[in-house]
C-alpha cells in the first residue's frame, strides 16, 4: 500500500495516510475523510524532505 505523507503544521510533525485502508477501529481512509497517522521524518521516501510536503491540519 502506498503511503501519502504530509506536514501537520498545527502539531509540527510528519504524518501519513493510506488511502482505501480500513483501520482496526473501523475507520476507512478516504479523500473525504483522511486518517492521518504520525510518522518520523526518517520515514519519508529517499529524496523527499519536509519542505516538499503539503501542509494539512490534523484534528485529534
């Protein structure tokens, strides 16, 4: 499954989502209802930096 990475500017952290994935809690990740999960900068694909990521607003 392909991960989509972004920058959560509210919490100043890297996050990712897996479109179409159903999580253990039953939430399905979709474009209308993305499920952002925390990640580490070292998890980013090679050649991708934090400055390359789009900014998102992750609600807790």
